[in-house]
C-alpha cells in the first residue's frame, strides 16, 4: 500500500469533507473551493485554468495520455472528431479521458458545444437539437410561451442524454441577438432578433440543462461583428449605451439563472478598451462583466489559437497570460499548445507576470462550479 504524503492527505481531506453535509450552502461551497485551490501546488493550479481539446476518437494516442496525466487540465472539450462513434462507446471513452486527467480527486469538466442546428458534435444516435433560430420562428406561429416551453423541455431531455454519456459542461447557449452585423457569422445559432426573447430563450435552455445536471456557458460576450474571429479580428463599433443594449440578454440571464460560465469573445470593443481583444481586456472582463453586470461564475476565454489573436500580433502564450491577468479564469486551447501554455503559466508565476493569488481565484471559481454540479461528490 502506498501511503499518501501529509500535504496530499490534507488536500484530499479538503476535497472530501464538504459532500458529507448534504445541506451545504453556496457560501460553504465557495469557501471549500477556495480552501482546495489554496492547497494546490502551482502545477495543479496552472492545469486547472486550461480547457483543452483532445486528440483521439475512441482511443487516445500515447502522447495525449501523457499530456492528460502530466498537466491534469481543468477541462476537456470534445468535438465531432472525438465523438464520431457509436453512442454506446462514448461513456467508456469519456471515462478513460476523465480518469487520466483527474488529479488529487478533482475531475475535469467534460465539455461540448451542444447548441443545436449546425452545431452538433455527435455522430448517429445522439439527438440533434433544433436550430435556436427555429424557436423564434415557432414563437411567431405558436406563441412565445409555447416556444420557451419547448426549449426547456428539449434542453432537459437532451441534457439527460449527454450527461449519461459523460458530458457535464455545455458551451451553450448563444445569448447574442441576431442582427445584420452578426448574422453572417452566427447563422441559425441565435434565438432571433428580439432581445427579450433571446434572453428568455437562453434562460429556458439553461434551466433545462441544469435540471439534467449539465452546467452551461453562455456565449459570446459581448457579441460578434460580421468578421469571423477564427480568421481575423472583429470590432464592435457601438458606444457604451449601444453596447449596454446589445448585452441585455447576457445581463438578464446572469441575473436570473446564474450560469456556470460566460464565454468572452476576441472581439475588439473600442468603447471599453480601444484596440484590445475583449478576452485580454481588464476593462471588459473585470469591470464590465464582473463589477457592472455582477457575474460571479467562470469567465472562459474563447480559443486562443484564433486568427483574432494572431491579428493582434501576440503569441498564444502571451495572449493567455494577458487574459488571465485581465480576469479570465479558464482558457481554451489544443493538444499542440497545451504543454506550451502550461509551461508559460508556470514561467509567468516564477517571474512575477502573474500572481499565485490570481490563479487561486480563477481555480476556486472553477472548482466551485464543479462542486455545484456534483463533480466533487
């Protein structure tokens, strides 16, 4: 028998004490998450703030196995290239992935974009949700209440299905109002042109997923312009008054549903921080989203390998450090970059470009949401 070292034993006790009390209140969960983060070594902290893509479909290459074991990322995001298999094989595959990435009792989020319509990451046998825009069309024909009820029921049913497969974090819904500026990029991913309906629809989607124990990340704050951020930089030209109207659905959903996360895009918002990607902007993340809108969950930065970041003349590593300092809690990356970003965060800790306190704060938010959706129980 291998005896755990005293620090590791204390760490495991910090994780395990909480669930003994089924009536644990939100403040108690948050305090427990903060204690767990404070007890982590720097290597674990640096891993916890990374949400990585995955190499492998049904089986994992040795290099991917080694990465998951060594870095223990805070989450794994899955795409069609990972899930294009018979439905019956998915739970075993995802358990293998999760077991490799778990560290000191903290499992990773297993995440997927499960929006509906054109964004569907699974193969045959897993329900494809209707396009979000189709619910707006339903509301015009059958009434708003009927459409919202359908959204919640569909999300709950589909959420139960994906949770049974091993998914616990849904990178959805899109809470952007469809307009002439963003429709070429969003297509049918928005709940329509009416801000009040978009807010109500996104809230219904979150309620349905939450009833199935699937946490949600609302996206893409504060919005998108016509340019595709995967390829190039995009800019929102609105003044602050126009921007407040634009993010109305996000504000309403944050206040009413308290989603696990909000994904911040790489759009440039000159009215808040001229020439700087929202994902790298302290003004956008810490002042606007956190202080003004009161969001307390995980702030997730969109994929840092996108063209919008390259257009800023930054390496992925430098952009990620800037994002974490701006208030981003978790960053999206890929297997080719995972090791580099992990090492970059550790170097930034060593040379003082980022503080341990900032990483502990980010990790505590991530761990709190894991506790909230039952991953640490």
